[in-house]
């Protein structure tokens, strides 16, 4: 079942009612104005050229050091995210292969300003109304890894797990 992507209109405002009311009033006067910022994470050529992006990875992952550094902190190699290597060796170019670890580790952005920005961009700019779902990992893959967890899924899964564990840990 899809998980809705919803944004509360007061998500960045104080909880105190009078302050929140003032923030709402101030925000209403500027919310539709363009943002002019000397500290941007976008290449000015994007606006000058006004060309469509070829893929989402080129927009959200590769150019944003907050995104790729978070993923790196989760054990994802920079070259797997399409970040060019200093030595000139090839970094990943397939946008789907770049996007998959981002989607799989999206939870790591919870509570960060980056997550606020990403959710806003997905919801308000691109009209996305449900959270991305990542393919579930095959439980057999987890069992085949050293130190794999004991998991079961669906009907008959538990007996299959027991059988695999017995085979794995059988003497000799």
C-alpha cells in the first residue's frame, strides 16, 4: 500500500499560536516571490539554459553535496552515486543505479533540512503525493550473507528458513 507524502502547511513555523499566526501572515506576503540567494546548490547555467534534466539523479543526487555525503555516511561509495573520481576513473553513469541507493537510504534523511527540502521539492514542485517504495530485499539473500538474519516471509517461510539454517550450520 502506498505511503502518502503529505506536508503540513505550518511545518516550519513555531508551535506558539501568536508566533505561528505572525509567521503565516509574513510568509503569505513572500511565498510566491522568487528566491534570490548567493548560497545556492544549483548551477546558474540551469536557469540560463532552461533545459530539462535528463534524469532525477542529475537533479537531486550528483550535484548536492548534502545528499551524496549523507549517502556516503551510510556506506555508499561516491563513485556509485555518479560523483567523479579525482583519479579520473569511471564513476557510475546509469541514473537508475545511482537512484536506487538514494531511495533505499531515504530514511537516513529524517529530521534533516535536506529531507525538508527534498519532500518539499517532490510534493510541491513535482506533484508527487506518495513516498517512494524500494523493492524488498529477498530474505534468502540475507541468509546467504555472513551473519545473515533469521527472517521468514509469508506462508511456509519459517520452515524454509529453518531448513536453510540447518543446512548452513550442519557439521562437516
